[in-house]
C-alpha cells in the first residue's frame, strides 16, 4: 500500500506555560484538522487531482493499535534518523491533537527546537496509508459540483509526522513548546482550542474549503 504525504501549515509559537508538563522539548499542536477540504495533486501518481477531507475517527486505529510511538521526522526524510516521537495523540472535534518529544542529543532536534522558538518553522505534515474505508464522491455529484472528486478519509494508518516549511492547511501545526513543570490547566487547553477553532474558521470559505492567501 502506498504512503501519501500531505502538509498542514500554521504559525509556530512558544507556549510559556509554567504549569506545562515536560522538559521544554515537547512540541504541542494540531497535526491534522477535521472537516477541512483541501485540493490535492499527487505528482508521483497517475491519479487526477482530487479534494481531500479527514473525518473524526480517521486516526482511531493508529491510536489504538500502534505498538510503537509515531516518529517525528524532518520533511519526510524517511532514510534519515528521526528527531523525536509522538508522546500523545488525541482526536478532538478540531482534529488530531498531538504532542511530540524532541530527543535529547540529536542535533537536528535541537535545530528544529531553535527554529520553532524563533517562529522560523511553520507547519506539520503527515505520512499515511489510505484504507478501503475511504469514501469517494464524484465531482459532478458534489454540492456545489466540482471537477475534482471528493475523498473522505475515515480510517488511515498514520506512518509518521514531519515538521516542514511550506504546508497547506492553515489550521494545523505546532502551537507551543511545553516547559518543565506540571500538566497544563483546563483553562489553558480550552483557550488554545478556541484559538485553533478561530484560525480554522478564518481559513475557510462558505463551502468549507481552504482559502489560499
């Protein structure tokens, strides 16, 4: 089964949270937004361009069945060593929320951390295997009608997540670096989810499609 790689952008920021758990090397953010349509072109395949949307539950199997943590890479460099691993994956109404711990002693991980803290790195990208559970709606049958088929992802195998420079969704990406201390407060998490929801809404047109700016 082929592995697809799709990118999801957002502005990175450092979370200064005295109540945050971790050692200052944990990236926190939204890995994939749900119910956001994105036009996709796979130059390496013979398939025509299509529109893709991830639905809630699409990563449930990965979260439940995976025996090893999902690796964090740089720009899908599968032959290179990873820079960390997912320490938390959770599906919410907004999408796949995630935390990634950057491994100490790995130079590329230190570079990524420095770039994130300097707001110089801007997005997350996923590598995944599609499944037979995907639902495709032909372009003419969509509302409004389109020249592109709509592919709804209902269950995929998440292979890896990568930090990258130029992703495509305006609602995904690392939102903070968790400092040493305890768990974040419920108020902090609620405020962050409201912020992500506002960013997501601002990035869509009236048909729920990504507005490219």
